[in-house]
């Protein structure tokens, strides 16, 4: 007989985390990786389901702040470490954990929950909507040229030890967060994730490398990457695997990308996680040879519809009544009047006739400004009840920059 979802005791962390490793394929993590996540785990926000003395279900949450349209940093529960023992699947354990977790998030006063999913279809039934996408690419440096903007040659690059440069890189990252929805304001300790470098993470490549970009003695960008040398009968065929690339301005970005594309003995520059509007695709001479691929990333769940919609701003003035359905969190059900503009928003319950009807899942998908409500309506997932309101509401929810999650959790 399994228990309900119970708050994790710190002394049970090892067993709890071992079940998570089992659920994700059974390969133990490197000791330094495991140690980092033990430090980052918030036991009071972590849940376990037990069968007698065995942990058979895990989930947790990190206390995050995520950038939303308008530049505000909104409190959000970063849902993570979700696993169920293979012997206990299809018994309602996941639903039990999601139920308890969302109740706890609401009790904490957090209006948002966010997650990344190993399988994207799982979490829609709990009200999560896919809100950000990421682009990966493989730039063939033998076939693709870069056209760089004026000022690129004035950027000075220097190699640095990734750990020694961590503080200055973290300061530059923090300057970027408010400007792009979906980015996480990293709490102390999370910077260590970026320089975690066990051999198991290298996939046959070099130790992590770092290059800083400077202008007038100030660090204005950085990249962290690994090289994977390889040879064919025709010569060198190595790959540069880019982990991070942050830059203050187009010339700095171009200087770093040019450096990566010019490394000796390397044929391909692999970009594993970039925003869908990232600059590389407008600098290359042939985007087809870069093999761009699109994939879902961050999922967003509005735990408090009114509170969440009040925390962001909107691109055009808006006065709309939304009829929201939310079977899993019924406190969100009903009609909400959203009045908003670029300066902020008010969102309160109302008895007025609705203009649009949608579920909380669609609101989550559109929340960061990357998924248009008009596109969801074309798929039948949003219904326009008063003619003319869909286009304006969709425009208001948009974002000038595509939302993006720079790293997982």
C-alpha cells in the first residue's frame, strides 16, 4: 500500500534521488553532479511517495524567479525531479504528487509553476502549456560564411578558466535576464551548474573551455564550450559543442560566434539551445547548411490566474473577459476581466459576458509571449466569443523577444 505524497526528510535524500536515477534509466550520476543537486534540493519543497520503506515516487520544486514580458521577475515554482518507480506505474502516483504540489505552490502564494518535460505530452492534463521553444543547429564552417556587423573587430577575446571567470560571467548573465521572458534569475548556488564538468558530461570532448569578450577593459560577453576532435580520410572533422553564449550587443555576439567558427581542426559548431530569434541565423550565409531544429522547452502553469496575469505587461491596451476552464485547479475556473497595457495590468473576477474561452493550459502557453493565442485558436484550442477580440488579445500577449529558457533544472 503506497502512502500519499509526503514532504521529504533530508535524511531520506539518498534513497529519494536514487529512485529518480532509476526512473531516468538507471545510470548513476557523477559524484560531483549528485553532490551539487543535493545542495540545491529544497527538502521542504520535495515530495516522496512510499511503499512501506521504499520510495516509489519523487517530485520537487526549486524556488525561482522567472522573467515575464515587461521585465518583471515573477516568483515561480520550478517543478523538477519527477519520477515513478517502474514497478509502480499507472497507479495514480504522478497525479497524487501533482495534486499535492500545486496545492502547496498555491499556499505559498506563487502564481506560476514551470517545468521542462522528458516527455512533453505528460503534463498537459495537469494544466501546463508549452511556452518556449529552443533552436539547435550545426553550422558547417567549411561551407558557411559569416557576415559580421561593424565594430566586431574592436572586440577583444581572451581565454579564461571557467571557474575563475564564473563571477564575471554570472554578473553579465544577470544583466540579460529581465530583457528576455523565460530566463531564470539564478539564486546563489545555481551558477555552479554552468561549470559542472564531470567526464560523463563531455561526450568524448574536452574539458569545459571559456572565452571572454572585452571592450575597453570591460567584460561584455562570454562563451563556454567543449571541442570534440575527429578525423576522416579527408582531414579534420571536429565539433565545437557550445554550452553558453551571452553578449551585450550585436558586435560582441558576432565576435564570439566568429571565434567559435574559426577554431582549428573543427568542422562543425553545434548550438544545442538557442532562442528561436537568435542572431546566428541572420549572420550565416546559408541557413540550410546549419540544419536548424526546433524543440519544445519550458512549460508554464498558471496556479493563480489573476495573480499571474497581473504580473506581466502587455504590448497594446487591452480590455477583455476571459472564460477560463481548469479542471485540475478549479479555483481558477470562471470569468476574468483583464485590463492592461505596457505599464501593467489588473485582472479580477467578473460576471460580464466573455470575449474568449480557453483553458488554463492555453494561458500558460501564451503567458511568456512566444505562443500566439491566434495560433492556438486556429487549432481549436481558443474560442473567440466576441468578434474582433482574438486578434487584439493575441497581439497584447506577444513579446518583442522570443521567450527562452537558457538551461534546464
